[in-house]
């Protein structure tokens, strides 16, 4: 039975084999006392005082000891180490009952023969454990008693507690050092530490050093990898567990941009290979930085062209606006950074940009051994076709009708300025698309109104009226430029306004010539089934 003060009762117990229970509250004692079939004639001795309990164990060694992890005055861990270090008592099986579920319990009480946590199945696990050990121990010889004093036990437990305190302090240092592994800081045990702590510290030092070196190597590899793949794609690839999961695609709305250096064949012809590569590296680096700054990604470099996209792997609420701003910045940068160390021929360096928005298939596309994170589909193909028309229309940035619709809010509040260029049937497409040029400044309203009349009459098939409005547009352009000149603008200021399309010099505008030639051709040979869109056979 349980006794909180049981010194006098110990004298009455007979020296028979049994079980000694040292626990803070009589939970295990109550469970085993009620299991008479299990206990039988076995003596059950209980206490919550470690020193009294150890004194009794020395006098009458039991077959089994049940030890609580929490005791009065002394911790259960100190008692466990004391028992396992005593030459006469170390072979007595000890079952430790843990007060709460703690990941460190098994580490603290690793010398115990069995550890049982006070969970929902505590009663069953305790009875099963005791029964298993008693069935084994009934065949073992009786342990001889020994004579010790209460003071010697108290002193031994005191020393043991101090040693455990030092061990706890060293263990805490070891655990804390894990938090600094990524900084390359390791805990080194001093010569005064126990051999176990020194060995553990040495192992930890070796492991954490290896981890730190592996992290440095992984970071170098990641830094190399992001030159070929977006960082978000690399993280996604690392999360996937199988080759099959790597090849899964998705459909997503993205903005596709194609950039192409005009007249690159002339650059290639008149310059050395190393000069051409250095030139491309410089310009593609600047282009990439601008694209990344606006949330886009370079998908691939295709010779003297670049395929970029906004909306994958990361998407934004204003993908179209970001793409257009990036394109305008790139065009301005190229215009302001004409190369001086290569031969460009008679014309300055310029680029064409085609932009389209729509659904595309996104994913790792290729073979199982070699694949790219890319986009495919009609949206990508149309963007490439649009870019190829920049030179034909003499425009730097051309947008699709889908981009125009995506920019309606920006156009409404004057953040973006577009000029309608043409309505065309592009090779490989069964529906016409309207093309727009992206302008850096708002165009003159009079010129814009006349240009819209040109387009309207042309699409209605009124070729003569269209030509009349073309002449009016040229005349209006000259008058606007003369008006600006009358304000004593310098030639450079006037030229800047012409370049910015604030006042267009349409007398030399290639679009004027294109539409004039079309009108003359259609007057002589009217097209059949005219729907207002021209078919462009070239790519």
C-alpha cells in the first residue's frame, strides 16, 4: 500500500522478493495493487522519498524497481544513475515512468530497462511490462543485501545531481550550437567536460562542418542554376520528388515578349566573333536586368533575339502594364547606348519588340534528360509573328489587340499611349488581329483623329477617301511642326518631339507610304471578299 511516511513500516516488512516503487504520487502503486492476479505473493513497497527508498533497496534488494521521472527533493534521473553505478544493484531491472510525453525522455533515461509514458494506455503498458520482467526474474538468483547509511546515499545523490547539472549545461551548449551551424560556428568541448560530452561535441563539430560545407556548395550551384532557370522554377523543381512530376504542365495567362536586334547580319558580317559576343553579352545583360526589375523572366536567348514573359513563374495583377513599361525602357536604353566599339554600318542600333497576351501552356518541356521551363502555344507564336512585322511598319514596339484590351484602364487615365497600325491576317492564323504601336508620349489629337479616318475609310473599301485623308494627315503634320518651330524651339528640341511622337513627321512615315501603295493597288485590282484586313504572307 502507499505510504507517504513509511520509515517505521519498513522495519515490519519481511525480506522477500518484490517490487519497489519510487514515485511522486501513487499512480503506479494503485494500478499494481489492484492487479492481485499479477502481483500474487509479491511484496509491493512504495515511497515518494528517494533517499528512504534507496536505503530500503540496499537492505532488501527487490526483483524490480519502478522509478518516477519526478520525485521529491531528488530527480528520478539522479536516482537511476545512482542505481546503475552501484555494483550490487546495477543488475536490478528499472522501469521508468515519465510524467509527460517529452522527446528528451529517452535521452535522459537511456539507462532504464523500459520507459513508459503516462498516456492513455499507461495502465495496460505498465501491467504488461511488470508481468514480462517478473516472468524472467523469477528464474534469476536473489541479489545480496548491502549496508549503506542514509548520509552516504544523500551525499552520492548530491554529487550525482551536480554532475547531471554540468551535463545539462553541456548538453544545452550542444543543442544551442545547432542554431549556429549555418554560420559555421561550432561548439568545442573543453578538457574539463566528461568523455561523453567531448565525444558528442566532436561528432557534432564534424557533422555541422559537413552540413555547412554542403550548404555553401548548394548555394554555389543555385547561383549557377539561376543563370539558366528562374529562381522560383528552381525551388519548384527541388520540391518535386519524381521524374514524372517534373514534366507536369499548366495553362496560364501570360504576356509574351520577343525582342530582336535589327540588321544583325550586318553586325555579324563586319565584326570579329569575340566582338560580337561581347556586344550581345552587354546588351542582353541590360535587357535582362530591365525585364527582371519589372517582374518578368527571360525564357531563352535565340541567337540575336530574346524570348521573355511576364506572368510565369510569378504572376501579377498588371502583367500587361509591366511588360509594356519594360519594353519601352529597353528601347530607350538601346537608343541611348549606341555601341562605339563595333561596326554598325550606316544605320544606328535598333530593336523590334512584339508583345502579346493570352493563354499558354507552361511547364518543363523537352526530354526526360534535357528540358526547359518554357511556354508554348498560339500566344507565343503570335508574339513572334508580331515582332517580325516591326521592321515592315518601321515601329519599335508592336502590340496585339489582346494587349490593347488588357491596357484599357491605363489608356483611359493616360498612363499608356497607343497608335492603331493595321488589321492583318498573320500567317498561320484564321482570324485577323489589330496591331498597335506603343508610344512614349501622347500623340497630337488632330493627327490622331485624321489617322482614325484613314483607317476607317480603308477598311470600308473607300480607297479614294482614304487617300484624301492621308494627304490631310501629311498637311496637318507639317502645320503642327511649323507651329512648334514658330515657338523658337531649337532643332534638337523639335527633333526630340518628333522622336517621341508628340508631333509626328508623317510626311516621311512609312505607314503613310504603305497605305498609299495599298490604296493605289486596290483601286486597280480590288480584292475579293474584302473584310477590312490585309493578308501578310511573310513571317
